[in-house]
C-alpha cells in the first residue's frame, strides 16, 4: 500500500499561479494557498534559487560506478518502450538527487543534472526523498519558471536489506489536465518496485558470494568478511577486533569496491601493479595499538570486487585489549555509510560560527552528537520541554558561549518569536538546535525551521544503520565490575538485535543493554531468550511480498509522522484502528 498526498495544484492551479506571482513580487498572498506550497517557495528563496534559473549553479559529477545504476539500468531500459517518450521523461536519481539516468523527452523541458531543493527548489523527487513516499508536484507548485507547465510524480527507492534511501524514480510530463493521481503514477510505482526487486536479487547474490569466501578462508580462524553492509565475523576474530579495527576494515572494503570501479578503467593490462587485485590485496594499515595484523583478499562477483575477506593475526608483543580502556564515544560510534556521511556533514557545518539544525526521530542521538560537535569547552544547554518560552535561557546566555537548544518542537510561541528575533539581529550566532518531526508545526516555528534548513542534518534511524548495532553494543555496555567479564552476545541474539526495527532508536537499545547488564543472573554470552519479547520475536517471520513491503513501510512512516499515535495513524491511512492493529501484528511492527 503506497500512499501519496493529493497535490494542492490539482484542484487550485489558477489560484496557485496568481499566488506564486504575488509571492515572487513580494505582495500579500491570497487566502487558501496551501501552507506546504508556500513553505516550499520560502525554502527555495532562502536557498537563493532564482525563479528564472536556466541551469543549476552547481552540476555535481556523477559517480563513476553506482550499484543503484547498475541494478536499475536494465530494468528501466525494459520500461522505456512503455513510456510515451515524445511527451514523458523517465529519470533516476541517487540519494543526493544527482540524475544518474534519463530517457524520453518533454517539449520545453531540458534534462536537469541535479534535483535537490537547494539547487532547483521544490520538485517531486526532493519531496519523495524527504517524505519516503510517492510524491507529486504540479505546475505552479514548482518554484522555477521553466517547470510551470510540468507535472511530475516520484517514488523513493529503498535498500532491500535495511530500508536506507537510495534515490528516486521520476516520471515528468506536460501539466496534467486531470486531478491527482498523476496519469503515470502507476508506471513510476512499477518502475520503483522492479528496481528494488532487482536490488534485492543482487544483494542476495553478494551475500552468497561473501559467505562462500568466508567459509573458504575457514571460520575456525580469525576471519572477517565485509562489504560495507554485511559482516561475517568468526569467534576468533571477535576476540581480536575492536571498533577501530572493524571501522578500518569496513573502510578498506568500501575503498576496494570504489578502486575496482575507477582504477580498473585506467589500469594498464601489462602492469600487474596497476590492477585492482594489486591495489586491494595484502596487509591493511590498522590503527595504532590494534594488537593484530589484517591481510585482506578481494571478493569478486562477475569480475567486480564486492567485498573483502580479512585474516587476522595477533601481535605477540601487543595485548589484544587494554584493561579499563573507555568505551568509544557513543555519539560517533558507527561505521555504516549513512552514519559516517551524517557525522562528516555535521562536523563540516559545525566548523563555522553559524546555526546548525539536527533533526531525526526520537532517540536517534541528536543531543549526544550536538554535544560532541560543540567540543569540550563551556556551553549553555536548554531544553524547550522545560523552558518552552526560553525565559530562563536567553537572558542568561553569554554571547561568547555556544547554545544547545534541545526539543525545538516543544517551543511555545514566545520562545519561537524570541529565537527568530535573535537570529534576525545576529544571524551568525553559534547555535545548535535539535528537532524531532511529528507534531503539527505552526507558522512561526515553520519560519524558524525554514531558516535553519539550509544548514541542517537529518540523523538516520537505527533501523537504517543496523550494521552499527554491534559497535553500539560495545559502546553502550556499562563498564563491568572488577574481575567480571564484559557483556557478550550469542550470534542468535545479535541477529535478533539487528532485525528488530528499534522504534526508540539508540535510546531504546541503550535501555535494553542497561537492563540486561543490571538484572541478568547467568554468566556467559547473552542468549536470544533473554531479550525482551518484542526484540526476541523480531519483524515478520515470513518473507513479505513487494506490496506488503510497501504497505509495511507506509505504516512505519505514518507512525513516525504521528509520534506513534495509532489512532491518528489509522485515520491518516484511511483504515480502521482494528485493521491497523491486525496489520501491526502481522508485520510485527
């Protein structure tokens, strides 16, 4: 069940055209203009997008090799004959909304190299990526002049193994005379489903090849097989691996795949040292004090490197671990691609003395990351849940000290107004704001969010970076008492933890770990039977069809948007509460 919001332009195009003209000229808007459309126009103006833009100011380079493009190209090539290529345009983007592939033609609409809101303003691809569901944008809903007579529908593409957003499929055409849905919405849905099916099939092949390589290396040795998403680690390797060593191996696995995609194109066949095999084979450099060495071998599928196998050997002169060493800082723990990307982006933005907005679901780690970004110096921290009007924080805030404002969604109207006034007077203050979407947003708070959106980072939920759970288990576990072994986990328990969707994110995982550490009465690794019922049972036990996957994703998205309130979720989905509860039980949501 894929849901989409009805496009406001579908029922009010003439008034929206007039409203857009008045918005561009700075005149008051007529009544009845949808707030979400006005907010999109404001964001485009805030980003500095000119309405008469001919080409994006920045045309980002396309990746030399893309797993998404490799899987999608044969699927989309099969769909093109069903497309009215003289009046429609089919577009594939990646998660950064760079256009990877396009086919067809819309008279007067030249293909665009990037579809991010920061470059071209409101469009269906950016909206689909932000809302994680099918989105339509029609005519005057667009900010750009060049798209005033264009209707477009986009469907997000998600990784089959963890639900991470990979990109979008878009169908654009001349402005549709009929109301929503877009007449080619079904084609966009079918294309997205077919691409995700192909991704799922390819992911299964990679996992099988990686498992075969792992078993050939001998799982009785200290062996780890990795591809940046999947990990197979033997018991002997677990005793040697630290989070830093594991992160180094993950980086090597990802670099090996990139090297195979780029260097192989330029390697001299007569020079063995220039081949991808020579680039990624051999000893890998590990962090100082690792206590072991790692010799890696590439794993190939159809001639392409898809991962590496690392064989670890302990250093006799070095201890395997340092007793009493502190656990990794939780705010930065994680070696998954989405988490590394988010932390790097946040660190880059935090280097300048300008406001920064961290958004994400409850418990995703926004406050912890914010404190780490602000560094060890003195900061002033306030919680809008306790000081909604900022009457205590702002009057006592030293101008030379960073301010961390938590739970901006709980701000009262006076607090939002005070913060907006402060930013009007001092746009370069050192301010970090955390915000959890879900509750209705008033116009004053929306203005604040629009202002901060140009320098914002969205933290991925834990279910989208499940490969980080094993590192988080080590970082979140309380330090054992003297003479007691650290908390360890059976493979069955680890699999259950990685399959559970964690609606409470890292905060929920931390609660589970603390409860186990404090209350368990047995020794040895934590078994699956000791986990809480919901975690132990995991998600749906049976494989889901593509339609069921889409329906489950829509339910999870609606639950997130409505803060877990099942009554509001059922109303938004247009189903009864009893039906919603039945589906929740069936999908183990």
